[in-house]
């Protein structure tokens, strides 16, 4: 999976410092620009676009809403080494985003939604220990590994609880077919959901994918801490659906949002709504939608007929939704955008 580098990044009201050893050279400034702003017909504003094949993905707001955390895949969409970067939203730094953490030949990847906590730091997945594990970069500290496990599965997509004392994440086995793309998973490769204390220890399994014949991915903790939202599909299903369950693994229910493929779910700041990417209404390319946390008819937010819009995150003040977008071709790198959030 993912990668590393060394630089100090000043972000938000607190400072998150990623320190390497004295022998490590400082990281080069990231390629790309946040200065070339653009606005789409649906009102979305471009925040950042990389250069070359660099793909900016998985935007997540800082706790104070002044900065966006994201993952950049250097070789293209979900390809190759990846680093964590932070982008100030005031536009005052012409150099663009700073690298928070990354290895030259490894990957560090964050989840959209609640991957940044004011006191606990930034949660992400990295394979810098040789296997995909959950890591945390604490304010003023350096990355520490939270999980350590054997086998060929990866621990991915960590999300903080509101108090920052727990992390929920997915476990899955990554397999590719002959053309290099993910294949339909076997039973043992189906994703399970776990939680673990931020300081480590034995994880607790919340949902057993192989035992239930379901693939469960991208869990996000609700602002109240009582629920999790995630995407799920049966082993023989082609489309993802959204599900909600209690933080202890009980109360599982499907979030009724109608037909289509629904992914990348995370919560509004008040926990009353969920933002997600979807082909609802028969769309060819996914767009951003919002729905009540109790389900119902989803409200379409982005309206670009020529781009894929996904991986949305809500700003802490409820005013904005950040997302990634590319022109419908996974070979094309994504850029970061934001759009006004619909009023409740």
C-alpha cells in the first residue's frame, strides 16, 4: 500500500510536526497549485490541482476548518507511493500545500471524514512497517503505530471517535486479477470492521465480513460517538450500499437512500445528515449527495455531468463540503474541490 518523507507542517491552531531522523533530507515542496482557482457551473470551487500524474484525494477538514488534509498519490489515481499533505484554505501561501508525512517508496493514506482530531492528531494507514497498519500523528509529535498484526490482511481507513480515544477501521485482504485491477473478493477477503484504542492494544471486532458474507469498508464515527456509517455489499453484489450501526457493533441497519451505488459516507457536524458519493437516479458518473441520517430521498449537491465526484467531507462549521473530482477516467489524476453544503 503506501509511503514516506520528512518535513514540518504548521497546520490549524495546533502544530502537527512530522520529524524524521537528522540524516533524512527535507522534503521538496509539493508539485501542483492552489493559486489557479476555478469555479464550475454547479458552484464548486477548485482548491488544489497537482501537476503531472499526481492525484490529490480524500480531503478531510482540520478541526478548526481552516486547513484541509489530503492524500496525494504520486503516480496517479490510487497508484504508487502516497503522502499526507495539508492545504491552508486562506490562500495566503503561494507555495501551496505542505507535506505532513510520506515515504519515498511507501504510502500514507487518510480517510475522508473524521481522520483529524484536535487533541489526538491525524489517523492514517501506512505500510512503512512492511504491512498496512493504523498510525497516528499526534500534535507536536511523530507518527506512532497503533496496530500490529500478522497475516496478509491490511488495517485501513481509520476514523476517530469524537473524544479521540478510539479508532474504528476496516480489515481486508487486497488481491488483484491479471490486469492489475481488484477482483471480486473471495469469502476470506471480505472486509471486516474493528475498533482499537488510540494508544494501541487488542482490537475489538465489530463486524465480521467473512462470517456474514459481506464486504464492509470506510467506517466513519458519528459526532455524538454513538453510531458508525460505512459502505457494504454482499459477496455476490456489484453495488455498494450505505449502512449504519451502533458503535458497539449492534443495531445494524441499511440506510435507505434508493437505487444506485453509494460510497464514501461521512457525517455532517451535527450528526443529522450523511454526505456520500452516489450514482442515484441512474447517473453514469457518481456525484455528491446528502441524506438524512435516518434515510430518505437523497439531495444531489454536485451537478457536473462530465466528472466523477467522490470522497466528500463536511467542514466543522457546516458550510462546506470538500471532495475529489476527475473527468470520469480513473487513469486521470483527481483534484480537490469544495461546494456550499445544502441547508438542513
